[in-house]
C-alpha cells in the first residue's frame, strides 16, 4: 500500500498496443460464439454458477501491462487467459473494454500452450 492511500495515476495502454498478448486455445470465432450460462458438471464443487464473458482485457501484473481475455465470470471471481503465468495469490488489476476495472487475486493458473495460460482469480475484498 502506498502512503496516503492507494490511488495511483496510471495511463492504461490500448489492448492492441501491448506486445505481451495472450493466445486463445481455440479460434477467435469459437471464443466469441459461447455466451450465457456455462454448463454445470455433475460433480462440481463450485459455490456459484459461471456465465461466459468473452471480452479482451488489459491486465496489470507485477508492474507489467498484459493483453488478455476474460472467459467467464461468477459472483466470486473470473476466469481469464493470460500470456504469462500468473502466480497464485498475486494481486492483479483488470481493465475491460467498457471501462470497468476489476481488482483480483489469482487462485490458479494452468499453461495450455505458449502464451496461453488459463487462470482463475477472485475479487479482492474491499478494505
């Protein structure tokens, strides 16, 4: 935390201008085709149902801007694709195309392929 509050003036770069960009494991068309509630597995231990949320996002992770994609959202957190491994229990900030900002804490991250990590993150609690 910075002294005097945690407000920091940041200029968030445009998604297209960021060189560290996540790859999608499927094609862009297939990524955007999914919408609405996600299927529920019979043995799921999730507390809240997930809904597809397909949108590009700018991530701030350890002082570096990354171009990623959100994949889904629930009442407790989000799923996303990142170009690098996001270590568990790391704080990240996410900017969506519509101007919304999310403060998240990573829970898990799995490498799918080069520049494609499937990560889960929870919303940070307000202090």
